[in-house]
C-alpha cells in the first residue's frame, strides 16, 4: 500500500535550500518515490493551517518511505534543508 511524505517547508535561506533541492530527487527516485506536489499555489479553504512551500512525495510503502528517510544517501544531504528551512514533515499511510 502506498505511503506519503507530507512536508511544509518555510525556506529561510533560498540559496542554501537550492543545494538541497538539487540533490533530493536522486535519493527519492532510488527508493521508488516520486513528487506529487512540489511547491505551487496552496489555498486554505477551512481551518487555520498556514502553508509555506508544500511538498508531497509518494513511495511504494511506509517501509520504503522510512528507509528513504533513514538512508545514508538522504541523511548525507538533510543538513542542507535543516540548516536553511523550518520544516514540518510527516509520513502518511495510503490506502490500497
């Protein structure tokens, strides 16, 4: 069953974050993942959610999503994001 990684990223250093962006896709694809949403317009219709840069990734399963996040490949570049942006990141299990 698919799993999703939802991120709300408030970029504080665009130049530094760009390094992260350049390196991320290869790590995602190596685990069979893909972007479903990568920035773009967000419109809040109800509630008090305050979006910044919204990212949604899809992986084949929750196990694969966790393996991607914990992988040496991703961990090697995560500092580019954590040092340049404030991020909320959650994993969500999809339905079959």
